C-alpha cells in the first residue's frame, strides 16, 4: 500500500493508554489481529491466493506479511532466544524493507502457492503466541520503545486490513462470476442529497501536522506553521450524480480539462467512466464488495484517480483542496462517519445535517498537495524507517480515511498517498475554491 508504514522518528512521547482508553497493549494486539482474520470470513482458500494485477497482493500474502512484521522487527529483536519459525518466510513476506534482507518480487506474489493458506494461519498463530508472551512480560510499561514499536505494528496491520478489502474487491471484479464478498448492509432509501454548500475559512498562519502524546506516523511530523489564504471547502463529497453530469458533458473527451499526463492516461487506457462502473442496458452499474448493483446517484463517487478528480474540479469551476486547507477545516471536527467498523464497505450518502460532512470515512479525499516532507522531517535510521521518506516522490496526498479504514486508525493529521493514476482504492473528491469572486484559485 502506498500509505504510511511509519517509523518512530519524531514520536518523542507516547502513552499507550491514550490510544484506546482502558485497553491494555496485549488486548489491543489481540483485537487487531482477530479483526484481520474476521475479514477472511466467507473467503475460500482459492480466493486468497489470486493476484489480479501488480498493485494487488493476495489475501494470503497480507496475512503472512503482517505476521512477518511482528516476527522480524519485534520478536527477533526483543524476545531472547527467539528463532524464526521458517527462514524462507523472511524472504517471501518482506515487502519494501531492503535493510531487512532480500525480498520476493512484488508482482509475483500470486505465484506463491506454498505455504498454503492453512500454513500461513498456523504461522500467525505461532507468532501470536510469542507476541502475547512478550507483551505480558512488559505489561505496565506503556511508554517503552518496545510498546511504541508494537503500536506501530498494529497500525501497520490496520493498513493491510484496508488493503485486504480493496485487493479482494479487485480480484472479484475480474472474475466473470462477479462473486459477492459480503452481503450488502441495510441502506435507508435516500430522498436525495442536499445541494452542495460552501464553508468559508479565513486566511492566516496555522499550525499543521502532529504533535502530542498520541501515536502518529513520522511523515505527519514535525508540527509547523503554514500560511493559508482564505478559502472555501465544499460541505460534502462529490456524488455519483454530479460526476455523471461531468461525463455527460463530455468530460472524458475534453483535453482542456485535463493535466497533460492525465489526458495521456485517458487516451492510452481508454478511461470513459470511474473504475468499477459498467454500462448495461442503458443503465450504469457498479461493482461493489456486495457484487454488481445500479449506481446510486446520491452516493459519493469513488475509485477516481487524481487525474479524474482534478479534471472534475476544473470542470466544476473549482479545484482540489491543499492538504493544509483540509487539515485546517478538520480541526475541531469530531472523527465520525462511515468506517470499516460499520460493515457497510461502501461510501454512504451524506447525512442531512449542517456544516462539514463526510470529512472522515467513506472515501479518501484527493488533495492537490504533492507528497513531500514537512519542514524539519528526518528519516529514521534502520529498516523500519524505510517506508515513508523514500516514497516522497511522484505521489499525491489524500486525507480522511475511507469505508475500508478502521475508525481507530484515522486522525486529522494522517497523510495517505498514492500515484496520480491509482484507482483501485476508495478515493474520491471534495471541492475547494478561493474566496475572491468565488474563484477557483
């Protein structure tokens, strides 16, 4: 995943008690690991070994890699006398950590028929036994470097939980049978979405980024000052119906709306609609984790690339927000919304309430900000510190989480990032504009 697998850099203090009040680290570990396995309910072993494109990893690989993380960085380093359960797993299930040793090719993870799914689940069980023994031995030391490392591993696993869902969605989408992952959650019939309104924010110098005792990835730090011009932010996400208007107005046929690289992608890839949309019998259908169903016009549009989000914003006479603008707007907004915890597994219609809505959950929101280091950012030494800093190139920042994100995993300063042409994640659009003459500057 092109999301943050973090280091401990910049995390000067951390109190595990603030992460989940009343829950010990060992209980938190058990809960996260159990939820990962619950996501496999209803999947057959055959479902869990398919790699449908290079960006997708088989479910089995995610199950193994998240265990590899705890074995390689926690058990091997901190449990006296621990020996790897199977040395070949250290090679097979490493991802990008070059300092942690050799790695199997990412685009060939679907070739790994052995170990079997059953053997991977046994690997998880044995890692869990050793991890619980270790965590029980450090109970009462919530601020230790080991506790911080384990917490990092749990957030890493929550990232892979989201990837398990987005990846199995792609795997099922290329299957002509269009299998159903989970039955659709009950949906209240909507009377339509309220017209989009604009929320204004004053110009000023704002503090951006993470600071404080709670967990954050290193790319969210250090907290720093940034001047932001006066701006307006749409009070909700862009809907399927609004995006359909863009399509019907020739959005995919008008080069003046597109960045040069985006127009190249439209031409070479044949983009004419959002990813997972299909035209059937003069009606638009979409593939979801609950199978094929009609496109609902009042739901947030999702699975858009940065290029598509940017082109739509230009067509709408607006623009994408910067990540600083998004964070300024999110300050003080309670984290709530449609997350994986709710079981819907698809973006939901905006609630009928005043003010900013859908800032969290539903879809990751593209910003116009290139993924770059904050002033004063330093990459931490060692293998665990590799993931963030070295990917600060050719990516754009997304904010807010999605319907596949855990509620306990998100925060206002969280910086996700993907290449501009990525579409298989739950990515969508919130519009912004300047305030002078209602401009989109």
